[in-house]
């Protein structure tokens, strides 16, 4: 049981944050017959169905189209914003950030009626900052988003609820737990107040509230709230929708923390199968899910499958991520597994590689990090 207590809370928090990203698409579509607009509407349908690759293809076609035809600033910004949103959803943060900044600049300098989109675009930009570790910038942008939202979206409680959810996630990440709980409960009440309640919008808020309960070690509340979130997604989007992945991941880590390994395994197996179908095997989130399942199997002494999955996860992560913190974490878990199976020499090698990555990260500043600063 002592090793189980080493489950890292940031993993749970980060995946709860990710749950938000999977539910939002910018709204207020204009009626239009042009090709770019029709592509954007098609993209929204595929996004709702969890077909993110097809969504990205549609929106890239739409973005290319508006470069060659006359269109409104609002339509151009909406296409860029929607493309940024799907890229954010699939973890392509650098490109998403550039597109969001461009869309916001277009609308801020425009005299068109698209300024009510700015708070939503700022909300997504705040998510990018949060996902890339720039918490202070995230909080500043999300506060601006919420203030603008109160001005432009006063009669759109569904969208105001998302803005409150966003800032609640920042408070959660910075351990301002009372403020986070207040924001999440405000978000839920705004959804209930909407003229047409979209129940699926509650799911990411409930997932974040569950994480708050996890932090407070209110295990029953954490489980109850998370299961409710999963039930909502299953009912509204189906039992194999990729929006379930971060919720199942949280559930698996909750059960792992509580020592309920069979139920942890069930949740993480289901998550992995959905990720493979939605994102493929050459995907960093799929690799992370593979390593998580391997770790649970290792604790159940299912060593053959655990070793196979650890190897798959590590190879994929190294191909995609190089010498990253995620790779170091998988090396650590793999090392623990190998010691458990008496492969001490190989375990020591894995641990040394993990430490090397961490030391390198400690004194190396990348050009990308300098650009972000």
C-alpha cells in the first residue's frame, strides 16, 4: 500500500483540466451559403461526434478558403477560433495559441458584430496557458475573459458557465479550493438557469468538482460526482465518445488511490480502447494511458501484460516527445515494475535515464520556453 500512495495528484488535476477542453465549440453561427461557412458547420458536427481528425481537416480547408475569398472579419475569426479549439483539444498547443491570438486581434480591431466572441476565444487562450504551465498568464487572461463575458454574454448563461468553470480550474491548480468550489457551483447553477439546458455541459464542471473533492480526500463525493459526469456523457454522446477518456482516467486514478485495483483496471482499459480508436496508437495521450494501465497491472502482478504495455508506452513517448518529463515519469514507473520482477540491472538503467532527463531539464532552457516567456 505504501507504493500506491505515490500516485501523483497533478496527473488527476491535469486530466480534469483536460476534460473541459473536450466539450467546447464556439457558437453563434451565421447563416451563409459560402463554402468556408459550410465547412465550419460540418466541422462542428464531426467535433460533437468526437471525430477530431476530420474536424481539423474541415477547418483547415475552411481557413484556406477564407484566404482567397471576401468574407467578414467575424467569419474569419470564427474559423480560426474553431480550428484552434480542436487543436487545443488534441494537445497541439503552440499552433492553437497562435491561431487564438490571431482571431482575437482580428475581432478587437474590427467594427463588426463579432466582439461577443472575444471572451470565448480568451477563455480558450487561458486554457492553452494553463496546459503549458503559465498559470499566472492563464489567470489574467481568464479574468479578462470573465469580465468581457459579463458584458457581452449576459444573456447567454451557458457560455458564462464555461468562463466560471475556466477560472475555477485555475483556482484548483493554485489550491484556492474555496474559490474553485464557488466557481464550479456557479457554473452549474448557470447551466441550470439556461432556457435550454444542455446536460452535457455539466460533465466537465462535475469532473473538476470531483477533483476538488479528491484533493480534500472526500472520496465518496469524488466518486459520486465523477460517476455522474460519466453517466451524463454516456447518455448524451454515447459509450465510446472520446470525451469520456479524461473522466475514465480520473476514475481509474481515484480507484488506484483507494486500492481498488480491479475497478481501476476496468476504467483504464476502457479509456485506452477509446483513445486508440479516436486518436490512434501514435499519440501521446494514448501512450500515457497505456503506461497508466501498465502500472495498475503491475500492482496486480499481471507482469507479462504490464511489461509489454510499459515497453509500448515508452517507445511511443520517446518517438513523439523525446527527452520530456512524461518520458521520465514512465521510466520511473517502468523501473519500479522491473525491480518487482527482479530485473534490477535494467531497473537501474531506467531510473538513471529518468534522472538524466530531470537534471537536463533543470539547467536547460529551450528556445520555445524563451519564446513563451
